[in-house]
């Protein structure tokens, strides 16, 4: 199979978007494609740990969930190494009464579930025993109570990324800006010997937390029509990434993609590329060519099916 057409030029980048200066990706779910029903609108709801919903009929919503993945980088002096960074998936989850507390609880609970990521390269940075026992939202603060999370044998970098995984997931909700963590119902000063949690937690800077290049959509395992849009996000060197399409071991397409971004100090940007492929199974890859030695770094890939 070969690629039939690509609708993107280096000059007329109609798919380029500018994002907010904070460098954070848009956590609103993507517009539904013709094969995906639109998620229901989130109704306002009550907050409170353990309060039963007024309406026993549960609803489903599409929520942003952050996971930890390994990002490859080139280190000074040569060679490469992996470092933990955050990547995001959208998942349709049951949210009970649809309140902010219910939405946050659903997203965080899913995040903590071992093996819940669509992409096998992603995982939770938390111990497998960690569960959510309750969530309350007051103002713009979500209080998240966890059980089975008091002990975890990880280093400082992994510990900080894991805590930020929870913070970015909870604050993806439009009604939440910060998170207070409770462990077994009680406030504690620090977690795992590395992270202070004695005050409300906010999102760390994107450059210190998020992977610097990733595929927003299609998501891993998606089935797409013959002509579809690839959405890329990140902060590659000189805003330039590579998009490659494989059918098995055969490369059927590769191109440069320029990401429209915010510039200093955040540099994150995004681009949308329209591809047309024959029916079949493919792997989409986005990556950066190292300015130091030309090697491929920051690769994020998704297996998809074209119908």
C-alpha cells in the first residue's frame, strides 16, 4: 500500500494553531468524528466526598487522563537516555452525577488503574495498590483522598512526575485549578520521601513536566477513515518535527512538520496534518532529529487502522 495524498505545505499551514502562553495543551476533548458519538455536555453538580448523586442514572463523559511515558533525549557528550514525562489520552468514562468531583474522581481513578492506558508505552507512575477513596471540590480546589499510596520505591524525578500526573489529570477539569492530597484520609507533609504535599499543588511548568513531542490524535488503536487528520503537539528544536507513516516495516510516507508555537519561554505549539491512506493497518510516528548528532529522539507512535 502507498499513501495517496497529503494536504500540507510548508508555507500554507492551515492546520497550525497557537496555544495559550502557559504551554499547556487544550484539555477539551477533540470534536467527534463521524464514527464517534459526541460526549454529553457536563452538567453542574454537587461536590462532596461520599455524597450519593441526586440522579442515580450515571452519565459518560470524555475526560483527559495523563500518563507517564519514557522520552528519549541526547545528553551532552554523546549517547542518549530516557526520562519520565507526561503524555495525555482522552477516555470516555462514567462520571456519576456529572459534578466536578465526580469527573475528577473518574479521571484519577482511571489514571491509577494498572494497564488502563490505550498506548502500551504509557503507564501510571503510582503504585498498583493506589486507589481513590473520595474527591471533594470546593471553589477551584479538588481534595483527593488516596489509599494504598503511602509507600512507593521510586527516585525523586519519578516521584515528582507521578504527583504531577495526578495534578495534571485533576486540573484538566475546567472547574479545578489546584489539588490537595490526602493519604488514608489525613493530610501529610511529604510523599515517598521526595515530594512535599503539605500545601495545595498546581501544575508544574510544561517544559519540566510534559513530553516535548507527542501525537494527540489519532489515539492508539483508533480506526479512522481514508482521509483523516493527524494532530501533533510539542516543543521540538526550531519547532520542527518529523511525521512518518509505516505499514509493517515499510515506510510509506515521511515529512517535516512545523509546529506553530508561543515562543519563549514555553515554545509549545501544535500542527494538524491531513493524510489520505489506503485501507490497512499503520503506525504513525512523530519524532525529532537531534541537533547534536542527527539521531531520532522523543519518538511517540500510535498503531491505527484505516477503514
